[in-house]
């Protein structure tokens, strides 16, 4: 518990990431929208983009050919604080 207290004593909350709310017209081409906000967004390193409510992307995975290989994680080898 001592290490835990020592760590959090000096913890500073990171600043909030900017949030963008594109219009439906701006989000017709999401890649172009990201390119448009990129100069401003790069200053922060991370941003949050909330798509318009009417944005409904098509399901992009082919169920016939998609295979998922799960990772096996040995919990006894995971370190904790």
C-alpha cells in the first residue's frame, strides 16, 4: 500500500482531450474530416470525435471469412501495483 500512496501523491490529472462534434455534411467523408482537424488535434495528441446521430456505418466484417484468434493471457504472470 505504501507504493500505491507514494505514486498517487504526485499524480496530476491529465488535461481533458478536445471533443469535436462534426455536422452530418462534414462527416460524409470521415477521413477528410480527420485531415481537416488534424493541425489543431496534433497539439493535444488525442481527441474525441462524436459522430452525428445519423451516422450509421455499414458492418464491415465478412462473417463467412472472418476468423478470430483469441489471445491466451496467463493471469498469474500479470503484475499488479
